[in-house]
């Protein structure tokens, strides 16, 4: 690997774009046979680096978001499986350092724009007991007590839960809802005939482009103020219920979900254009990834590529995600890395970028992959191990080529672990699509990896401390 010598003197801007349920095979630079063409994301990869072995810390969205922002596996928190809605209490613990609060200490202006999904404390109606939060108990005219602003973000614009699937269906700016969600979504739209409260004029199809426009405005304002910025942009596409914007309907060849992937690609393109217009792209690190694996594609589109499994599952299709980074003059164009990295690694990498060290009580599962980004020489892999976690709470550990799945013979999404049951062992170098279970053939490897997994769970960290 080349020795990196061109470290920037100024702190770079950092933009972290995370799609929702976008798979390894949805991006055409990862899947040449994809029914969907993603020219803007492909261009980002051509001008930067594409990781082939990057993983979300969970195969579903809330725990991944916790891991991205805290550098800590979510199964160490109170959420052991599943996801949040729009009215859960805050998941990020009071006082816990986040990527945003850390970078804020280093002079960054920070923004979260998009789908939050990590819990908020709402103001409740008079007479409602504390702790009871649902769409009928909240006083939407009053400020939100705790949310993204309380964990390090100077600015928040987004939604409390899944943008198109969780009430309240309304935008929130900092501590205030944008309109009172007092209308009920029609029954023929909501899944399971749920009565979802929405703000007047709410349009699902426009939500992600609202996020994009707010992001472009934030970038322009921070640039004029000449301050470094960190933007965390968690999109809602291509999450269900698959309602693409009118301009993209029928354009992908892979159905409404595929059309929403095109929306994510358009947003990447618009942000790239803005950075060029403002002449700040050379000092801006742009990362594009996904919070977990996809749902199954249609029209022969392989949304997970050749990987086995889909969103929520413990197989590779559930958590191996596209990961692309561009940073002109720092990342060599048209680079590819087979290094194993995780989305929890954003925090340690951000610390390395600004030349600081994380405190021991922060980023406990975050590893610095800056050398892999920039092509610096390094003597050992970024990670000795990485732990995967399914929507149903099944654990898996990867060490080198071997991946062990604990106490589960299936995908681990609908059904959780079965204590004491045999699991699965795969050699991903020989069997990347996880077809040949070696559990019974290599008891020595099984024993070693189970011991390592238990060690990682019992201690409060996996990174060097």
C-alpha cells in the first residue's frame, strides 16, 4: 500500500449519507447485472474508494443508527432486538459521546437531516403519566424535550421514526413539529389498517427531497461561515411502502422500490454538484452506505447481489452493505478495499481525521479505518473481529475468513436464537454465499469463535483500550 503524505492542514468537512434498506446488489458498481443503474453513486466510487466487506452493526435500522453515532454495538444498550417507532424514549444514553458531540468539540457545525429513529422525549398532554408516549398522548404544539439536539447536533430536520411508516408523519425541526399531525392517514394506505397521524399536506414521496434541500442549504450556510461541518444524512429510501417521487416512477426497471434507489442516487448527485459549485469538494469526505441489507428485488433484480439473505437476517445479505468514500487528494481514485470494516467505525475514524484520541468510555466498538481509506501502510487488519446481529437477536462473529452464527440454523430474523442449539460456520473465502455449513466439521474453530464472542460480550469494549 502507498505511503500517505498529503494530510490536509484544515479539518475536512464530513458528509455521511446512509440509505435505508439499500442492498449490496442495488448499486450498479457493486452489481454489474443490476436492473438499476446508479450513475452518481458509481461516479463517487470511481473518484474514490469502494469497500467490498463493509457491514452494518445490525441487520435492522434502529440499532445500526445507534452504532453509527456512538461507535458502540447496540446490543450493549437496552435495545436487544427489533427496532423503535416514533414514540420510544431516547436510546442514546444521557452523557454518551456521539460522533456529532465529539466533532463539535473540534469546531465542527453538526447536522442530522433525515430519519432519526432513535427515540425522543415528547411533551405529553396534561394528565398523562410520564413514560407513556404514543400518538394520542403527545402535545404536538409543545417543544420536544430531548432528541438529536441533545446528543451533539446543532441542527436537526427530519422525522421521529420511519419517515413513511411510523407516526407521527410530520417533519421536525430542532424541537418543534412542522405542523400539527392531527389528520389520520387513509386506511387503504397504512399497513394493517393502522391509524397513523400525519400533518396537513404531508407527502411521503417528497420527504427525501426535503432532506436533500435542507442538506444543501446547511452545506452552503456552513461554507459561507467558513466552519468545518459534519452532516449525518439518514435517508428513508428505499424503505417501504415504496412510494417513489413522480419524476422517478417506472424509471428503474425494478419496480417502485428500484425507483426509490434512483432517488437515493439523485440525492448523491445533487450533493456532489453542490460541493463542486462551492469549491469545497477537495476538503470534504463524502461517505455513502446503507443501514442494513435490502428487501427482495423484483423483475430478476438481485437486490443483495449474490449474497444469501435479506434485511433482518444474520446471513451476509442482511448486513453486508455498499460503502463508498470520496475525499479528493486523500483517497486515490478508483480504489477498492477488501478490508473488513463496520459502520460503528465512523467515530474512531473521525477521531483520527482530526488528530485526537477517543476517551476510553466512548466508541467502545469503533476501529480506525483511515489508513485503509487513504492508502497508508498498516501492519495488521483494521479489525481482528467484527460482530453481526440480526433483527431477531441472533449473534454472529467474523474472524478472518470464518464466520460463526450462534444458536441458529436459519436467517435469525423472525425467529431468535435457540439457547444450546447448534449454529452455523462458514468459510467466506471459499463459500461467500454461505451454502456449506462447517459447524460439525471444525469443532476447534467453533469453540475458538464462541469463546471470542463471549469475551466480546462480557467486556464493555472490543477496540483497543
